[in-house]
């Protein structure tokens, strides 16, 4: 059975490739804003809804495939954040995050045909150190536009690690896809050798 990642995210693709998982990638073409606007549940529920919508959008086009859908979101003090619209928005986000704890929720699902057959959501907590305006400017100068694609305005595998003073949670959940539970599900489904 063909395995398809319903995403063109280079980070999620790299995670699968580095784990030795063969896959194809396809953009899901989902209106995330509409899903978010109509949702009134918790962060895990929203990330699962987004991941499911992505997986199903591709699964209906690829009826014989097993499709991976994934999504992540950040909330700080109860406020949800999207990817920054521009560099100034990124700076505003970082100023808001300064000295606070980010709650990062990532979900991953498997779909086939028109059915979600497996789902998982994970959460991590990232305590942001107090960030000076000078640091924020220097950080964005060094890592822009790469962090423009990242909810939370950071790449843990790059200079973004300097934002934090403590991190609790699974590394892959923080990168945007709970990989270990996904690999277990792929073994259980016979896609990977157990």
C-alpha cells in the first residue's frame, strides 16, 4: 500500500525520510482558516480536526493509499497563534511569548478512502526566556524567512533553541508530528516491519 504524506512540509518529510519510511507527498489544499473559525473545542481537538481534514482531502483522491495527516498549533496564555504573516508579525509574536510558556500541540492521523483509521495528539510545553528587543531583531535577521513557515516562529533544530529556558515533551511532537506513535501505528497496520 502506498503511503502518502498530506503535506509539503519539509520538516515532516525529513522526519519520515530520516526514519527510513518511504512515502509520497501531496498538498492537501484544505482551508485551515475555515476549520479554525468553526471550531470551539480544545487545542488537541483542533489539531486533530485539521490533521483529519488534510488526510481525508488526499485520501479521497488516492483511494488505494494510506494517508498521513498532521498539524500543529501553539497557544500562549490561552491565545492560539498561526504562522506569522510577515516579519513584523513574527516580532510581535516573539514579544508576546517572552517570559511565558508555549503549549505546542501536534496531531497525526492515518486515513484511507474516506475513513480516519488512527489518530494521536501530543502536547509539549516550552518555557520561553525573557527576550530583549535586540535579541528578537538579531534572531529574525539570522533565521528569516525559514521561521516564517513555523507556528511559534522557531525551528528547534536551528537558532530557535535559544528562545527557551526549559522544554518538556516529545522532540518530534515539537517538530510538528508525533513520530514515535505514528511509527507504531504504521507497524501495527503492516506498512512497516514489526
